[in-house]
C-alpha cells in the first residue's frame, strides 16, 4: 500500500512536553561519541553560558520522533515501517537544548510524493519551550518502498 | 582557542577522525535514541528485508560525524544548522564492525552572519555514506 497522499499538509496539535534530563543527554552523547564536556559536565556547560548540560546537535531527533509517531503509527497513513529507509535529515537550532527543558512539538507533514515505486514523506517537527520560545526545527524525509520495489 | 572567522579560508581542513562502530555501539545508540528498528541489531530481520546484514542507524552516523565540528569550534551549541542526505547504508558485520572516516573542510564563510559552513565528507570502506553533509557554525 502506498502512503496516503491526503496526509500532506496536515498539522498536528502540540504534543505532551518532553522533559530533557541530564542523564539522558549524557547517555545520548556517549552513544554518538560526543566527548565535549558541555554534554556531561554542568560546570563546563555553565562556563560556555548555558544553564545546564547541553544536547549534542542531533539529540533533537529524539524529541522529534515522539511527534513523528503520531503520523507513522497511524494505520490510515499507510507507512509500513519495515519498508522505510531514512532519506534525509536537517536540524535548525535557535538555541541548544539543555537539561531541564520542557519541549513541546508541533508536527507538520510537508509533503507526500510518489516516485518510481517509492513514497517520500517529508515531516517538519517544530520544537519550542513551554513558554513558546523557539528551540529547533527538525526536517526529515522517509522513503517507503512499495510492495513491488 | 576558539576559531576566528577572519582566520579561515574556504577549502581549509579543520578536522578529521576515524570512528569505529560495532554491534554493541548500535545497541547503545538504539537505547539512547529510542530507535529500535531491528535492521540495526537483528541479522535475520535485516537480511529478510533485503539488506546485506545489520546496518548502522543513519542518525548514529550523522551524530558521530558532527563531533569533529563540535570539538573544533569548542562549543557544541555553536552548531546552528546541520543537515545530510543518507546516500548509502553502513554495514556493521559481527564481530569486526566497520570504520567511518570523517573529513571536515570549510565550505563557505559569511562575515555578515558570522557563520562558517563546514562540509563533511563521510565515508565507509571508501564509499561516501552521507551526502551534502553540512554544518553551519556561529563563530564569535
């Protein structure tokens, strides 16, 4: 089944806040080999002017994918996750994510297109603090192989 | 010493690194990121869906590659924009694993916004695995 093109243009309501924890940032930093002390040491982060340890640049994917689940886990969207390949990813940071942040995400489905047996689904997760301060935008394209591809 | 925009030149190499990845690394990334897609840890599942075997998360490769930029600039929060296309998967055989090579070069300079675009060449087994991999960093 192809991805449902009617989902293009959809905007979801703001999701439940993601609470960023120090240990989660340390765990993520370790997993990607991000050794800069600002990820793990509160004093090092404060010396750079941040209120607490900061996230590595790609950590926002963890926040974004909670919002993306609203689309991917919706059977009506027709996304078979076993046939999904990640095509591209982009992070725009208005400021670094730090421990203690409570982040709310609004998911937009920017495009659903068909190309040579592939469905391309582009989402944009707009992440902001609970007070409305913009934090990051995560744009991601998934390629979903059709049954014959 | 943090790099200064005026001292940089387009084409200048600012860092390079070889990063090893094995199955335990992928399991660790799966747990840290919440991406438990079995193609990143289950050989049987990966081959059943037509892959050569277990492959690294594209997001692990992207996340590992930018460390060169964070360390060079001295402040990971200075990375204001980071993007890539996933050109090829990185197979991670057991037990040997794979090696990802990262070379970071100044791609563009913008004195008006005080930013440098760092272009990353990311390869595994000689083939490019990330395409148009670019990090925009703000320099003071």
